[in-house]
């Protein structure tokens, strides 16, 4: 009995010590810091709304904070920041996401709707299914709410970012779509049959991840994670250049400490190979694919495009096609504008996620108590006299699930026919 009493006392002391170590975040201090720092550090945060609007919105967060948990307060602050029009400026609330409250889903927004592309072994039966609703709430309604967490420059941005937010139970809970961890999905299969499916949060990793497998995988999807890659298609006299990242070994050495440089591919070697191929192969069409490029540093792309433009001036019989997509963003937009400025390229694909004129050169600071990182823009890039919300292609082609399932890249199929 004495031992049991000692055990109980020990547990109580342990719980008391732990409770003493859990420090309550001083959100008033963090919100005041956010108000001051972002106003002072951002290149020009108040282009769409005024400083008074900003302070009023932050004061409203202070008023509501006692009704929310820490994650909810962070989301509320992100909603405020997102409404001011700079997609590069945000609170990194992902740093406090509970990994045990994430649905094992990787989703993609096709022409037909939102589809399950990856999940765990346990849930593999729902691969390739379209999500119609969550706990009885339509995908469209959920999309509208989740969109308040991002700066909606255009619908391409929504199609890219909203599927990444859908699996986060804490986010769904914040908007009232989920209570606790009860998630019932309404799904539609390839034959049009619907069913209800209960899904639980779980960790998804390389070991348990299952993917929807199309009949075949187009070249662009096979190399989606590569920095840059080329492919000469002799049967169509097409030289395909896929530029997925505005980064390289050379830029790592120039702008960072160079520690990871040897792990990265050399753009100089890629460039040399490209221009050797252009000089030695029979080529009628060049495809410069930027659809998966989320940015980096535009400088190497600009120099490459200037060099390519000079080659095309000397070889006017060769047609250039530039592929755009919903994830074409930031520096990749600048490189797309380089192509528009220097060449007679035909632009195909989807609207870009970013704007031609946009903020960038992202820097960051941390809030003093929550320690959340806040990204902000320190520069403004003007590449167009028109204040447009996206760079639109000359020929619009939204990917469909049907084409993906059949292993077709509609963009490349169209280019081949030209």
C-alpha cells in the first residue's frame, strides 16, 4: 500500500512538473510583433488593403483568440495575411501541424474534380476515386473555405494548393467540417458508382504508400522531380526540355554555402548538352516545359533563354512551345516572361499559379513566443505593363483524369499534331 501511495504521488509530481513546463504562448505579444515586423520589413505589404485594415484584422484575431487553440490562432493570422495579396508572404503554420492528425491522402485536381492519387496500403481500394464530399459537406464548399488560407491570385493557385490542405484534419476542424477525427468521404469510382468511406488519420511513407497506376506514365510525369532533363524524340523531330527547378549546383555555390552543391546537377553541363543537340540533330520543334517549376532563382533560366533566342533567330524554321501549368510560380514565371519577350514561342497548358508582376526575394523572421516563421517579400518584380493575375497560355489544356489514366499528356499530343 505504501508503494502504491508513493507511485501515485510520483505520478502527480510528474504531471505537475510537466504542466509547469508547458508554456502558454503570449499571442498578444506575437500579434503585436507581427503587426510591427511585417509592416516594416515587407517591400510594400499594403498594395491591396491599408495599414488600418491590417491592424483592425489583427485586433480581431486578439479578440477571438480565447475561442481558439494555438493552431487555430495561427490559421486565423494566416487568413489575415493571405487577404493582403502577396502569395509569397505567409505564416508557416505547418511547423505546428500534428502529424497524427493527417489523412493519408495525396490528391490532385483534374478537370473532372478532386481525385485520390496516393494513399496507404490499408486504403488502397479508394485509389483513383473522386472525392465528392467530406462528412456531408461538398468539395466546393470546403474549397471555398480552404481558399481563405491562401492568396488567391487565380484559380490555378487554388487547384494547386487546396488539395494539399484537404488531408489536414486540424484545418478541416477549424472550419467546422470535422469534429474530432471522424471523417466520412463520399467517393465516386471510375464507373460512376458512389459510396461512403470512413477514413482515419495515419502516417504515409515510402514503405506503405500506394499510388494510382495509369496505363502508362508520360515522360513529363516520370521526371517531375528532376531539376532539369532533356529528351530528343527522333520520330517527331521534337527536342523536349523539362525545366522543373530554377536551381542547380552552380546556384548553390553562388548563393548558399555550397555544402550541398555536389548533390545537385550542373546546369552548365545540361546547357552544353542542349546546345550540342541543337547543333547536331534534326529538330523541327523545341518544347520548353515549365509546368512543374515552382521557382528558385531566375538568373540561370534567363541566360539560357537569351542564348536559345539567338539560336532560334538563326534557325527560324524551328518552332518553340512553352508549357505552363498551375505550379509555374515565382522565378519560373519570370523565365516564362523571358520567353515571351525574346522569342515567338507558342504557350500551351494551364494558367500559371503566379502572376507576371509579383513580390519575391523571400526573407523571414520568427515570432517571439510561438517561434513560428513568417515569410515576407523584400522585392517586387515587374515584367508586364498589364496588371494581370496569371500568365495565360495561347492554347488552354487542363489535364483530365481520363487522359492521365490512359497515359496521355494532352499538351504533347497537341504539339505533335502542329
